[in-house]
C-alpha cells in the first residue's frame, strides 16, 4: 500500500497511555478498532499484545500501516514514556512517519466528536495539587487547535475568564471540584467523564497525515511539561 497514493486508504495505529485508562486503536479511514488496556503503566509487552489485537480486529498487517500516532502527553510520566518508545520502535521497524498528538487535544477531539462541544477547556489531574490544562477550538480542517497551549496550572488560581463560553472536559475538573465551582460562571457545559483515548488520537492523526504534518521516529518526542517525575 502506498502512503502517497491519492486514493490510498488511511491506515494508522494509535496509542494513548498517558492516563490509567490507556488504549490502542487501529484505524482504516473512518473505521476505528479500539482495545482498552487494564493498566497503562504496565509493561510494553501488554501494549504490543493490544496492538496485535487491534490490528486483528481491523484485518490489518503491520505492513499496511502508513503512520504511527501517539498521545505524547502531558500525563503520567511512565505512560507517556512507554507510548513514545513503542511508537518510535514501530516507526523505525516499519519505516513510517509518526504523528505526536497532545493528550489534552485528544480529550478535546472526543468532546467535539461525541458531544459537539467547542471550544473545549481540558483539565487532567497532574498530581501534587496541580492540573494540566489547555483550551482548544477546531480549525476549518477539523483538527484541534490550541488557543491556550498545554500547561501546568494551580487549580486554586486557574481561571477561564478569558475563555468564557468554553466547555469543561476531562477528569481533572472532577478531581478538583473547587476549580469547577470557581469557573462555573464561565463554562457553557461540562463533560468530566471524557478521558483521552487512542480513537481520538487516530481521528486527529488522520487529517494531520493528509496535511503531511508528520515527524520521523527520531523526532517523536514526549511532552512531559513537568520536569520532575511524579507518577
């Protein structure tokens, strides 16, 4: 299968293991086949097993893949590191490009896709009394575009005043109820049950691939944001 042929199907493998609800997805155009992981911080062996399960469900071989997409953080240091290393290893072995996707963008994509939410203020628990947050809208091509770039924030002071009308998505809002209460006057709705997933990473990667927004394996890097390891 030629990755450059105009009529080629889009075949991608996506990984998202930045939180405890990790997953792997194989994608053929609009069809996404997802396998959920029991423990994202586990060994890469389980991830490779899930990869094979996802490929089997999609009736794909590794050689059919045109790219590898992965959630590059922020999130669990261990989970992000594992996804990065697996994505790099597969890309090297298959000689295909990589598409890093923000873990927060994955939440925004799912919120937009399943709930029609936009813009989306994403919040994940960063532990140590902090949160990872970013605000996203959707470009004309459907990709998630950060209007507040991913960052580490103090839930006691973080405000959406400048992004009034945004939808609150992600489990971090529920982890810090005072943060949600303090911003209640600025949000248009909430979906704290949306977690980052490989399916959303695959959806985002599909358009990025068509635009040629890929990197070589060597340049597929994690975005930890926080320098010190917490979990």
